[in-house]
C-alpha cells in the first residue's frame, strides 16, 4: 500500500471515529497528535431536533412562590394518597401431572423445599429459655443468697445421697504389672 492511501484511510477514520481512538493509534505509531482547531469544532453543528419548552412559565411566578406552592401541593397529595401493596393477579395453577416417586404413589413430587419446622421450634424454645434466664437474673438475688444456694455441707456429701441410685461397679479383673530390674519393660503378674 502506498502512503497516500493510508493517509486517505486515516482522514476517513478521523471523520467517522471518536478522537480518543485516533489518539491511541497515533500514540502506538509514535506520531505527535494533531491539535484540533477551534475552527473545525465551530463548523460542526448538531442535526438533532431539540424541542425547547418555552411555555412552562407563562405566568412568570417567582421561584420562592413556586417552592411554596409546590410544598403545599405535595402536603395535600401526601394526605390524600394512600399507598397500597398490590399483589400480582397471577394465581398458581394446580399441576395436573408430574413425577411420582413410586408407581402406586398417590401424590406427585414437589420441587419446593419442605418447610423447616425444626428450626422454628428450636428458635422458639431458645427464646423461652432466654426469657426464663433473664427473669431469674432479674429476681435480684444478692451475692450472699447466691452463695448459700450453691453451698453443700460435708455431711451431705458423706451420706452419698446423690449416688444411691447409681449401679454398683462391676467386679473386674485387675491387671498388675512388674518391672524387671533396670529395664523399662513391664511384665504381667498373674
């Protein structure tokens, strides 16, 4: 290709492409940028139709008055209007067919996850326990009463009242070991 055809291509690109694109091309080739003259910019005009609204303020009301009237109108609108959540009018259709787990199953399998009732009951019980603990703490026991409620006498421990219902320990064979001399090896004694 000749240099003249490249220059023609570049001039066409400059007309059609964004200037930032041509700057990148010039920088990659090592050329200096050609500054755009203000003469070219002023010659370019927009061909769009711009609708200018000139009739919006025919009454010539000052800005302060507009703000005051706008505030009063918005207050009236807020009093009169009530916002309502509208549910979607689409209803779920009942599924006529589907997949059965077994051939003789009555119902069809559902793609929806089952409701987690375990977590709900667990959370409810935990809340009840928390409330109970708070009530106990709020009863206002002073430190001495708390200590006396936790104290157990020695006679009570020796009476073994708490261990009466425990099963007796099995009579198992006890293993005895003996070390021989200075070695660390243990041998069983029978």
